[in-house]
C-alpha cells in the first residue's frame, strides 16, 4: 500500500487560498442612500422671474463644515470622535440638498415675497441675500444636533441686517439611520422657520 505524504506548508497555502476565494465570493453589503425632503404639499410650478414691488430674497451660498462635505453620513461617538457610515450615504450633494429643503420651506412661509436660490442669473439683483453656514449636523445619544449661522445682507449698501447663531436638537424616534435622517429633516424645518421669522422682521423695519 502506498502512503501519500502531504507537505504541511503546501497544505496551509491551499487552505488559505480556498478561504480567500470564499471571502471574495461573498456579496458585499449594499449601500443605502438618503435625502432630506422639502415636503412640498403638491407638485407646482413657481415663477422665479422677479416681480415689481415684491421683495426678492436670494438664498445662498449655503456652506458646510468640512467634515460634513462628504457622501457618508456622520455619526458622533463622543465629543472628539466621529464615525463615517460607509454603507449609509447621502444621495447626491448634501449642500445642494440642504439648500433645496430650506428654500422650499422659505417659499411656503414667505408667500408675500419671492425667493431665488444661488447661483441666480447675472441680471437678477436680490433685495436681500441669506447666507447659511451649517457647522454641525450629526447624531449623538439619540439626538440630531444642528448648529448653523445665518446672515441677512441688504443689497442696497451691502448692509448686514441680521446675523444669528442657531442650535437645534431633535429627538431620533427609531434605531436606524433613516430615523436619524428624518430627525435631521425636522431640524432643518425648524431652522428655516427661524430664518423666515428673521427675514420678515427685518424687511418690515
């Protein structure tokens, strides 16, 4: 009877290669994509052509803190530590998404005015410009925390009419990432209401 002798190093190499191939054959986790929602009540057509006698508000530019300017959704693990959700990402530009959500909300609340978003046509001259910086938008300990600074610039004389630092917290009602995105959406709606109130106050004065 012939006894086959196995070379131990060769056996280890064969087993390792088989495990590696099995790992490569395993399907990767699918990436999930999310967006904030402006929640317009019904499909509608809005004319953006300036109208005589109606205050024209220009929204933009909207800027984000550097750590937010990326596809991955950011979670805060501690005051000094962040985590990126590689498989949970924003669908498209978060900066553009925030501008769209805030502009939709402002249009609903400032019906007596007209609003255009940055960049606007070169011939358009807004009466006021709203500049927005989102300094924080992440989830920590079951809450979405939004920190932003917005300013209202009166075009005539380039005068600073208003500037506010805003901090908003919104409870996350759920355990998944989508619940956090929904809470971020509510936080943005609250921010838009504060901006609208400030615009209305300053344009009346």
